[in-house]
C-alpha cells in the first residue's frame, strides 16, 4: 500500500471538496510554488491541461473564478470553505470579516442579482465579492452589504464600494 504524504492528502481532500483547481491555484493556496502535483494523480485525481479534477466532478468554470479571487486574498484569510450556490466560497479574514464570493455567468446573472438585492435571501456576510462576466450589471445591485464587483476572466474591479484595503490584488 502506498502511503500518501500529509500535504498530498490535504490537496486531494481540497479537490474532493471543490471539484477542480488549476495548478497555479493549488501552488498559491498550499504554498507549493515549485510543485507540479504529479504525486496526487491517481484513479481519484486526473489532470486536464493545467486543471486538476476530482474524477466524480466536472470542471466548474465559475469555481475556478472563485478560486482565483480566493488566491488573491491569500495571506489575509484565516479559513475558507466551499458554500452552496450562488455563494461559491466563504472566507473569514484576519480582521474577522466574513466574505462571500459569488460568481455569475450569462445564464444566471439576473437571478443572482435578485438574490443579492433581497436581504433575507443570502446568509449573513460583512462583505461580498461579486464576479460577473461584464460591467453592465453593477448598477443593478442595491444591497446594503458592501461589495466589490469585478469582471472575469481578468478580475478587473469595476466599483469601489469596498475600501482600498479590501480590494483584490
């Protein structure tokens, strides 16, 4: 029987929870910048280009966008976890602020805007990070929760409702 290293086991568990991640995201989140993660490839984990996928999952492009955002907060969050749609990831910062990362695509952005604008629909959060495919919907958001609106794939920040220290770097 092959013994799995503790670090590899954490990465495998991460992929099991999140479904997939790009190699650069794994390198950043796990401080393994020179690792190509070949040691985790198995009948449970496969690689499709630069994306590692847990075999029971399909590649979720919105989750990859959410992981890009999470990577930009590396060093500022204490803990994070996968959440349920429409919130992809929730994380807690060192300043005890709770963030929800919400990613919309063309098919669901109208419904997500309705959820964001309805104060009772979303779980409590101190801040929202909203990733949309384009700039056109930022003016339709009327939530009382401070939010950062960015467009993907480049994660260009469109609004400045969150203070500078909260911006995506």
